[in-house]
């Protein structure tokens, strides 16, 4: 294992210290590094809190700031944060208008955010993201996995929160964005969790995992590596089939941490071509490493069907460590 770390035991703490120092104009660390929060909060606004296991950066801490999250709770690598982290974050950013939890659909995340909501004694609602079409809902105890579509929910709902929309309105909006969003990924290599020191899974040099999860979970099948156009065709077909219709859309091509921009833009071109063949009109785009899996090579394709309100909210100003426009 070759990684730029001092010790597997301190990698998260030292990374959070560096992140907070590098973006001190946007974020600050909570006590005992339980959460990352906005450097300046807005009284009277619904507070948005998300979180999950580390190793997916810039998700979620990289999306804390104007137009997105108010706080993010980082767990250990690929491990859910604990309820006390979420409660502490809620105390720190509660602006008096209620709190919305945005939760990826993994058993530990859902359980711990639910426990925090029950224990916090505050007006808290939640949105659960489950955009991964790679596996059937019945194969997971909690249903489909939440993956890169979580970014879209956080951006759209974050912009609406800045407008002063109510907690009930924001939960409904987040639910609708999630329902309009589908994702599918492919992995070319495994990642290595620092504490484990060995690859999460074994994959041949001439193989790929079609439909992989962001923790290296198995996908639809292990197959021989194919050209990018064929990979994009299969992912887009699965997404379109699950959405059941075409229309105006946002296309996000997301890298898993080990794929260069050149290949991600190539995949964007391939996916966009396939979507347009199926009647989609790509109105908004985003390409880059946003919801990663440490150093895994591979990418995911996310499609969100857009209405006018969602498009305007996507365009609204955002100023975070990982997303910045319109300000």
C-alpha cells in the first residue's frame, strides 16, 4: 500500500485539519472534529446536514457552504458517522427554522441519522437518496444505494433553503429530486482502505465491475473491459429504462478518484451521445471527481430529469470548497 499518510489511525483527523485550514473562509471544524460547519450561519433558514463515511471526498464536507449544506458529519473511512456527531452538528447550525437531514441509503447511515433525529429534540425531517440503478432494491435490506445523485439533491435543496423555503417544502423538493435521479457506475480497479492495507476486492487487468457501489460493493456483473462507448451505452440504457421516460436533464459524470479528467470528459461525450439518441435534452452538465471511492479508477453516470424550478435552483449561486459558481 502506497499512500501519503502518517498513520491509518490519524489519516481522517489530519485530513480534516488540513481541509478546515485550507478553506477557513468557508468552513470551520466542530469540537472533537465531529462535524464540519459553515463559518457563518444564517438565522431563520432551514439547516441542511448530511454526512457519511469518509473516503468519498469532496462529498460531503466539500459541499458545506453558501447554497448547499450547513454542516457535514464525517465518519471513519467507509463507516457511518455516529448519532452524537449529528446531534452536535444540529446544535451548532440550528437557525430556528428546522433541520433537514440528507442521508445516503446505507443501513448504518439511515439508522444513525434516525437515532439522532429522535434524540436531538428538534424539528428534524429527512430525505433519503437511493439513485443507484445497478442493483435491484430487493437485494439490499434498505433498498437501493445512495450514490452521486446525492450531490444533485444537496445542491438543489441547498439553493431552495437559501431562498427561505420551509422545512416541509424542502423535504418535498428533495424527495422529488431524488425520484427524478438515477445513477450507475463502473470500476476498473479496486480501492484500498488505509486501515486494511489491501485492495477491497480483486479485479483482473482486463476486467471491469459493471454497476459497482461507492464502497466497492459488487455490481451487476464482472466482465471483460470494453470500449468507453459500449460502457456508456450500457449505463445509459439502465438509467433510461429505470426512469421510464426522457426529457430535459442534468448529466453528471463523476469520477471515483483514480480517473483523469481526460477520460471523464470522454465518458461525458459518450454518455451524452447515448442520451440524446434516446430523446434526452442535456440542459445542465457537471464533470469531475465529486463522489469518490478513495483511489478507485472508474466513473459513474447520473441523470436528473429537470423541471424549470430545479434548473433555476441548480444555477443558483454556490460557494463551497468543491462547487463554486454565480458568486
